[in-house]
């Protein structure tokens, strides 16, 4: 007789979900194109979370700039923080220039590889592409060794990246706690690598997402999901693939106001600390 493990994934409010992220946690978040849990980010800022170690997968935009500007972040491991077509990330830039946050410079392949090491349960992973770059000099936790299977063949070793929490937004979850992410496979890697995975979703479906081959391949099993919160338009204003586009007018407003500390404080007061209506 076959026995199956069942997993009970709690369904929380957005505020309850954000409360699962303690001060000082290492927090992995995706790029703007992958599904940003912006409703949860606003809840984190409203709660006044602090001293986060932010790990961007592999880079980040508005959510990272907001968390940094609000004083929630102490360390950032990233290949870059930018607002894309809306310009530089002003609160990130100011925090770096004043030394308010510590930067761990990385690259997209290095961050993905470090997460894959944790996903596989190994303490480090080899990577070649960074060898000889200036980046090596700024990462004393990276090691260069001779390839034990070759002669005079150097390889770079990267430590595994295991976030305390992975946080992202997706289109749908089912009642069993399985989460559909479609083509965004980096979210699967984040869920495998992190100690806990917190997800906001647009809706809760009644059908089993793992039972249909059309959705199963793009679904994170509930085994890797810690908690879920339903949040309609939970990625706003960044947008969510196949659901709704980014709110360009609002993103331009943020980019304009965030250029100054006073403008950013005004943005927080009007759009983060006050409840969103509609």
C-alpha cells in the first residue's frame, strides 16, 4: 500500500503573512518581472520591520528601493537595483552612498547558482564566469581552487545561499497550498532553497493544480510553501505577467517623489502607510 504525506498550508491575511518575517531575517525577493509581493512589502514597511538582509533574485527594482528607503534593510546581496525605464533606484543609491546599507556585490549567475546549491543541499557550488573579474576582490567568501579533475584549471566556489524567507506573488494557488508560477522557474528555485516560503496570490482555485498536466509543470508543490495570502492585484503597481500590466503612471510618480527623502516620505504616507482604496 502506498502512503502519501499531506501538507497543511495555512491561508492568512496579508498582514499575518508579513508578520511571519522577523527583524533581521534574510529575505529573498524576485525581480520586477517575476511576481513581486508588493502588498506584503507595504505591510512589512507599515509594521516597521528592520535589519533585513535582502537577497535579490537576481536583481530588484521598486520593492527593494521602497524597503531600503523605509529603513527596513541593513544588507543587500544583489546584481543590481534599478527602476528600469523609470531611472535609477534613488533610495538605494542614497543608502549606498551614505553607507546606510552594506552591499554584497554579485552577478545574476552567482545568485542563481548559490540558490541552486541550497536547493541541492550542498554547501557550495562551482562557477567559472566570474574568474578574473574585479568582483572576486570584493567577495572574501568566494574561493578559487584548482579543479581536482583537471590540471592547471581554476574554478570559483560560491557558498550556498539559503534565505530565511522567500517572498513572492503568483497568479493562483489551490486549496491544498500548491502555487502555480508558470514559466518563472526562479521562483521554484527560491522556494526549494529557502527555509520558509511565503506567497501572495491573486486567487485561490478549487481544482488541484498538480492534477492537470497543463498546470502541474509550473506549480510549486505545497511541500515547499509555508503560508499563502490572497491579495487581489497584490503585485500592484509593478504588474503581473498574464494578469495585469504595470501601472506606469504610478511608477513614474514613485520615481519622481523618491528622488528626495522628503518626497519619499510623502509617498510612504500617501500610498503605503494609508490603506489603498479601490
